């Protein structure tokens, strides 16, 4: 199944070359999403020597698989910040995120392809069980200084509200992949060296050295702008990892009009419209699932069915998903961690804005400043406020290890695998994660994640081996797609007879 998002399919190409020789720099940024390219732009404008390495293409990770929505609240609710922290921190969250949206607008307005527009966000409940949350969120936003009000109706195309509808004014939408490409171009113009198809396969935190397949980069500072930091970091034990699914379908008579629409019932749904390349789409996002232990095909089918039930028949043109990492205490981890590198992670499903916040904070820290919000979000903070979440994640990893190492695998021969089939199979006493492509080619790799040794699980929609412990994902040939793993799954050369 093609899982190219509507954003990646309709954005201009970036066209940066790959790194081809050993180099040294002041700051090495690993990762070419919004965090990395925003930071590269800010540092280059400040006259610093910057090298950015992107494993594939600029923005093709979480940035290009997002909703394209920009907002100053949080998808899990600002009232959760008030409960976990206090009203002052909630006010700071809104201020930081509002400033980030303003920054994005200033850069995006320089290019028509970014399709930036201001709009309102509407949040409401579709069940009585979720109704109280709307009042709590309204109170939290109002106290934090947001331009918010309550109404009673939503556009007729949407599910009817149960109770009040929260309206948050002056939020925004844009084309995130186009913005990423645009920002990378600005960074390069400012003097940053940007390289694509330059995957880091070795990382020496202490020695400030990174290696690709062909060359090395030495730096005074390393920034891991990779959504979750590469290698071993304590914050990984604190972050549940989820995937959320999106579709873009041809819009019909059920058109909600401009805006961001969130409705909460038994599930969370995000709906918006998009007009691009003379076509109009309805973008629906939902089905948040734990990475590595869910049925990806069932999640997409459920999202398709929910959209069809609400908005009528319509051809689904694009399907995709994105990974998110949730911090233990609802705030992201931004700044220097115990490895000595700078990291930016734990954004939940609010990454487009948090990534810009993170880039601005890290840029100030690298230039010797100490922004107040950076001290709140420092990665080395003691996770007392999120102790329960941390223990749950440790339990999840322990269960995954126990289940996968104690459960017997399939009694099946490699030769019997049909095209499209996958299995964990023992060959000559050695376990293999095997998959056969449509053309008959057999791929067999080690089933042990190279991060912390959990067993990977097959994702039939995105044709990947996914780790349930910390979200590392691998292609059928073992190549790393995303997550904390640096090394690929070892390729197995087996006898198919």
C-alpha cells in the first residue's frame, strides 16, 4: 500500500546532495525535519558554522506526515499542564507556542508554496463522558491568555456537539513539507551546509563524531533533531510511542469549511480541509495506536470507515501515518542531556509547533543564553510528575521482552512464504524475521532490535519491522527508518530450500 502523505505528494523537491567527504564544523545537526532545519537557519543567520545531515529527504519523516495544523494549545489539553504543573507553566506553554506560530508565519509568508493561513480551532465533545473536558480546557486557555470563547454549533458537515464548542481564534494551517523544503533553502542561503541521503550509522557522543557509510563529521556540538534521540538516552524510558493515521479524501457535499476541527468521543479525531494543485481534500486524522503491537491495516480501515460514515462516500487518495513520543509529564524534553548532546523530543502529537519552540531554545542555549522555558523543559529534570507513565513504559518493555522471547515462533518453512507474507521463523536454530516481496524476493533479517534487544513485529501497511519497546522501525532489508536505533537489523543469508 502506498503510504505517501498528501503533503509529501504535493510539495516541491528539495534536491540537496549527499555528504561525500570528511568535514569538521562548529555544530552538527542530525535530522532534517522542522527542528533541525529551523535550528540550522537560526544558527547560520547568527554566523555559526553548521552542518545538517538528513538520512533521506528534508521533511520526509514526521514533518511530512503530520496534520499541517498549528495551534497554541495541546492535543491532550492545556488543562493537563495545569494539573501536572501549574497555571504559570500553562501560561508559558501558550506564550511559547504562540511565538513559534508567529515565527512560522514570518518565514512561510516568503513563499506561496507554504500555503499559510490563519483560522480558528474548534474543540468539542460528541459524548456526555467527554463534555466536562471542554469546560476545563476553556478555563485553562482563558487563564493562560488565549483568545477563546464558547459556542453551541459547528458546521453541518461535522458530528453534532454534546454541550459547548470551544473556539480558539487566530490559529493556523500550512503545507508542512513545502515549509520544510523552503526553510532548508533559506538555511543553505544563510550559509548552512545541508546534506540529504546521509544517514548516520555511528555516533560517538563523547568524541563529538558522527559517521555515515562513507565519511565522518567532527563537531564542537551535536544536536539530535531526530524526533527521538539516536542511541541510548534516559528519556526513552519515559516516553510511550504511538502511531497515528491520516487520510486525504476527495471532498464532497459534506464540506466543513476552513478551520481546525477536533472532536472527542470514544476516539479523538482531527478534521480539516485542504486545497492544493486545483484539488480539494478532506484530511482526517485519528486511530492513535501503540507502535509495534497494533494492526496497522485495521487502524486505517477504521479511519476510512469513520470518515465515510460521517462525510459520505469519497475516494481516499492518500493514506499515511506518523509516530509520536509522549513525555512522562506532558512537557517536551529540550536541551542538553547527560550524553552531552542536545536533544528535542517528547512532543506528543503537537510536534509542528513544539519543534519550532525547541529549535529557538537550543539556538539560544548554543549561543550562551539561558531561556527560562528551557530550564523547565530540560531533559535532565527528575520525572516525579510523570513517575506513573515512566513505570508503565518500563512495564511495557518488560512484557514485550517476556512475550517475544518465551513464545514459540511459527513452524513454517521460508520456501512456503507467499508474496506479501511475513513471519518470525527459525532456520537452523537461528531466528529470522522474514518477508517476501511481490516480485518473489525473500528478505531475512535478525528479529532483534539493535537498540535494546526487543523483538520486532511486522507492519503490513508500511512494510516495516517495528519495535514495540521504543519505536525503532526498520525496512525489510534491515535498514533503519526511524527511532532510537542507529544500527540496521543484520541481514540473514539463508537457504530457502
